[in-house]
């Protein structure tokens, strides 16, 4: 990427929506860290509790970003890292002191682990009645699956996502952690709604966010398409399963173009201006979307033949003239250099233990404030400062370190 990316501003003059809100997170991997990073984007102080010496296991997934993990860099900017061994009794006292002043607790520990640590909503309500507790798990509380381990790909499978994704011959997973992302998004929005509710009631609440339920909600279209035991949408690779033509097509210069038609007006324009075969608009084989889906093999052959003598630029020109939606089939390297992101100034640099790194400004820009985009913390980087805030002396901090508590 270009080196002239602006630095993220640690302190913006305008107030942010979550300024003054403190979030404590017992988090690992993606769902909870993605949720809390977005809270931090909005100004919240996020204290990430990590195991001493190891930390969030996502720190070790890979070394792709100048030695840091790609997952960790993505989901952990603007946080403070508190290294704390929760298995030691002294750590419980530190955590409870921290939670006594916090606004939100987020956790996605193994099933049952938070309760064993004394962090049930009921016990924490006695400590801090205004505390919002967000529990993120694979399957939610209750039911036979309550204690079942859950990872992103497993939930993609359990939710039916794999059954409609891939090719007719083989299912395929999503190329990103879509189950974690969905749970993280619902946790984030649920916390925002709980903060609003607390303004009215004065009390915190418990949020139970299930990865399975988050993904099943996202599967609404294929579920209803298969309503009452009807056949589900077929796996269609990168093409739409039930609209045609809507997907990637090869072009004469060896590249691909993605295009999509939504209605009969667009189909007529596609035949006339893109394929330059206006008679196809009235061909009974292609006279409706259902007909085009049923006869997509022959229609695809016609489109591929028409595009074979054209460059991608020429195809795009025709599609734009016909006002047909289209897109480039970009690689990750293309996305780093996407002209629209560059022209809109959507990149900033954030500090990290390995130096400045590029980061995308959070979507949904506001005219009232700038999102917070601060440093990605090293493991335990803020432990001493946080304990000092809680009233621990230098000697006490040293003793806790020698005992392996921090």
C-alpha cells in the first residue's frame, strides 16, 4: 500500500458516542474481539484480559503482518491488554474490583467457564447493578447443545450455510470467519441497545448471544426458499443460486467480470446493448427469471461466446451503458489498492508493537465524530497502569508479578 496514509488520531475534538464507557472483555479468537473492537471504535475504553505469557490464542494464528497475527491485528486495535491468570485466587479479586467500576463485561470463554469463575450475571448484579453482561457462545444457554464446543467452521456447517455454499459437487466454507462475524455484530448491536435501555431503567442486563442463532438469522432467504420441505437453493459456486444471469463470466482477455440482472427491463437492455442480440429478449427459453435459471447452461454459453471477443474494459463499457450492475472479481491484493477506497480516503495508520499498520476506517462514517483508531496492544502492555488505577502499589504489583498472577 501507499506510504502516505494518514495517521489515526488518538484524540479527536468531537465527543464519540461511547466516550466514558468502560468495557472489560474476557475474549479470544474473533467473535468477542470483533464486537469489542467496534465498541472501541465508538470511543469505549476496552480492557482486554489475557492469560500471562500466552494471551489471546489468536495472537499465534500466523505471523503475516510484520510478525503479528492477521486475525489479531484486525480485531484488537484501540484496546488495553491486562495480563491476568484467572485461575489464581488473587486474580479474581482484581477482576471484581475492575468490574465494580465497569459498564460492560463481554466474554466468550469455553462453555461454563465464566460461571465457574464467579462471573454469572446474578453474582455480578450484586457487585454492580449497572453492569451489562454479554455472553457469547456457540449455542446459547440451555438445550442439549449448551456445552458443545463451537468454532466458526463448525457453526457454518451446523447452521446450514455449507449446504447452500460451494459447487454442485462439493460444499465450500466462506473465505472469512462469517459465523464469528455474525455473532460479533449481534453482540455489538445488543450492547448498544442495552446501554440505551440502562439510560431508562438505571440497571444493567444480560445478553445471551449464540453463534448458531446469529448465523441461522442470516440464513433466512435459503430457509424460507426451502419452506415446508421445498427443495433448497442449489449450490451454484460464485453465481446466484436462484437469479440468472448473476455471477462471474470469463472475458476474452483472460479475466472475469461479475454481473447481475434483477428484472425484465434489465434483461431486455442486456440483450440489446451488451450481447447485441435483441431478439433474445423475446426468446421463450429466457423470458423470465425462472426460465433463465432453468436454461442457464445454454444462456451461459451465449454470454461466454459474446464476451470471448471483448476485453474486460469493453464489457464494462457495455454493461454501464445498459445500466447493468457489475463488479471486478478482485483478489485481496486488488482490494488493498481499490481506487474507491483510496479516493474516499478510507485508510489510516494505527500504531502496533511492530510499527504503524494500515487499517480501514470503520464503515458508517458520522458527520459528528471520527472513529477511534488507536494502538494495537502488546500482551500485558497496560497491566501496571490498570492495577495502579485500581489502587495497587508498586510493591503489590511486583508481588503479583512474582506470583504469576499477572
